[in-house]
């Protein structure tokens, strides 16, 4: 798999003091801010560093969690050069690579958001499993 590491270097969370009860809508979003070369090459493979922003917004005006990090990606030099060229030309990433990077950023961002949401008393951004009284069997 071409993704070798996902780093988080910034987490910001806030909960509105004027929050009211009722229906809460949670919107998660990931965007790629930058693509840079990694300073290494091994066996004809090169690397890229994708900087991402993950945001989790709680509406109406309940709070937000922002996570910034980097996905480190290694692949054949020709593929890395193609991705870098596409980014420099049009700020776009080929779909096959984009899917991997966005999924990795979503995974890491959601994990961080779940951790932080508990600390600042916001609902989990992902539904967590629950036990229902009728579905538990005792031995």
C-alpha cells in the first residue's frame, strides 16, 4: 500500500456556550491543502506529503473540530511525478490516488474527532455501537 504514515500536527475544537438542545446535524469534510515532495527515494520509489484539513461541524452552531495533518505516500517514481505534475498544473490529484489519501485523512480525522468530542462534550461525529436490551443473551 502506498500510504506509509499519517501524521496529525494540529487539532482545534470548540463548543458553543450558547448551544441549545434539539436536532444536531454533523458535517464532516476533508480537503487537500498542499502536495509536496518527500526528501527520500528508495528502490526507484519516491514520496509525496499531502497536507489535509479535516473539519467536523455541528449545526446549528453547536461547535466544531478541526484536524490538520499529513499523509505520507510512496510509489513508483513515474506515478509520483504524475501526481505532482497534476497538482502543480491544476491543483487536482488523479482519482485512484485521491481516493486513498482522502480515505486515510477521513480515518485519522474521525478518530481524532471522536477523542476530542468526548473531552468537550459534543456528540460523537460517528455513531457508536449500542446494546439493546432485547439483543443481549446471558450465559
